C-alpha cells in the first residue's frame, strides 16, 4: 500500500469522525461541507509542505480563510485579497527558489543530461512509452513527465494550482509538424524541447506569461506550434 493512500485514508476517516461528532451536537457552528473541505485542504497543505510546492501551500490557506472568514472576522480580506495574495506569493516564492530546488538536469559536455538531481520534489514522475498523442495534467500538486514517442504529433497539457515539467528530448517527430496545447491557470508549466525544433507560440495570456528561453540553433524543421491559454500562471520553454 502506498504511503499516499494511507495518508489520504487517515484524513478521510478523520473527516468521517468529525461529521459524526458534529451531528452529535459538538462543533455545531461548523457545517459538514466546512469539515470535509477543511480536512482536504489541510491534507493538501501538508503534502505541499513536504514537496515544497508553494501554490499547494498558499492557495489552500487562502480557501480556508474564505471558508472561515466570518468566525475569524476577516470578511474584508475575502475572497479576492487573499486569493491575489496567494497568487503573488506563489509566483514570487517559486521565482526565488525554483532554480535551486527544482532543476533536474546536469550540464555536461555543453548539453543538458536527464536525471541531474533527485526528483523528490515531484509527487508524480512518469517515464513510459507514449503514443502519438500525449495527455498530461496536474492539479494541486506537481508532476514530471518524460515523453517517449516514436511518432509524436500532439501533447495536451493542463495545469491548475500546481507545477508540471515535461521533457520532449525523447519525442521523435516523423512529419514536419507537431502541436502542443497548454491550459495553465494558477500554475507553472516548464517544457524542455530539443534545440532542433522550431517553436512557434500562439498562446493567449491573461495575467500570465509565455517565455521561450536559451534558443539554440536556427532550426527550420520540424515546426512545433504551442497553442492554448495561460491565465494567472506561466509557461516556460527551454531548449536542450
């Protein structure tokens, strides 16, 4: 049995006990929804603390402030002030610390080599064979994906309230074109692509950012178009 299953199982049992206690007349000022939401949000915060995932820490804390705004007499801070505080705090802390904690490549012989430092930060690391269409998603967590496709055509990437890293260096494009679709909100997506790819960005941003870094050679083929939407988050593309 995985430790993750034990962790969430214990929290759900605790939530069930709290519901029974509530129905027996204790803590009647707190409803069933608030009890379940509180247990789940605290669980997310604990896991995020272990994984050093700043969105997973600050956004659940903001939601707890919203749920208990009246008992805590902080209604003037909810909902948008605490949500914006969580957003700006998550982005700021991630910008400060991600270069030191989250870098997972070594520089060797003038190129990046997979598997530099350990991947303990990520709650989910996927490295398996893929088809021509690859789907990747993460919500309230962190995930790393190595794409191993011999005929890569398209990737669908969704990230909300979390972080995702995807490595395309083992993706082979047999035609001249491929597409990457991103849907990022309150999160961060980092894409590592071969320097032989020509990247074209057609991403719509709303209070977000799309950035292509360390362009390598002046590649002309294959052409990989990145489309989609980024709102209150960021997408970074690195050539390797």
